[in-house]
C-alpha cells in the first residue's frame, strides 16, 4: 500500500486483547504496542473469553487499557508508522473522534489498516457467538455466558463490555 514498515518501526494494535499479536510483532523485531478497553492481560484476565496464558511482563509493559468512552490513545503525536485492528471498529460508536485520534498518533507517512467482519460472518470473531446481529441483545449474551458456569457472572460482564452493552 505504499508504506514500508521496517522491523524497528513502531506498530500499534487497536483492540489487542491479551496481547498475542503484540508479542508476535516484538518477536519479529517490531516496536509493537497494543490498546484495548479492558486490561485482559492483568486485572480483567479472569473475564477474558479465550483460554490462554497471560503474556510475559515484557509484553504487558507494552499494553494499555483505554477508556472506551473517551477514545484517547495514550501516545504522543506522530508516534506510529503502522496501526492495525482486526474486528475492532464494529465496537466503536464515535468513528469521527476515534479516527481523529488515530490520525493524531499516526506518523504523516504512516498507514492504518482496519479489518471489519463481513456482513455474512456467521460468528462474532471476538467471543465466538453465532448470529452477530443478536449479539447486541442482553438475553443472547446471557444465554451464551452459560458456556462457563463457574465464571458465569464475569464472563457475562465481559461479553456485555465487548458488545458495548450496559446495565
């Protein structure tokens, strides 16, 4: 796409989850960072929907949680060469403010690549719940939270947060 990203360049993943992609970036020599609306790698780890180990301390230092209502990225202006997201923008409700913030932290010659789930996607890609349009309904999330009876409440709240529901 006309942007050369070198291994030493700074790369930001929006919606980084537990930080797996950030770890891959760092292992490949990139100066990788990640943000998400919850601290899935720390305080919110028990509510994370995938069964995976938390990242190392070195990777956790590169991850930040952000207030989903303010859309402020904790980085200086013109900081990243590449910003990426996978299945993140469908959870954003103020595109104008969020895109302005991405532009602020992106270098003038940088690139932002954002992948959205297609309208025919059978399963919500973050949480593995089928029939994406129903994921905005509280009762549908409550039903699917039954998959984890031992952590039902935490899992249900994580699903709500992920799908931008509030009680």
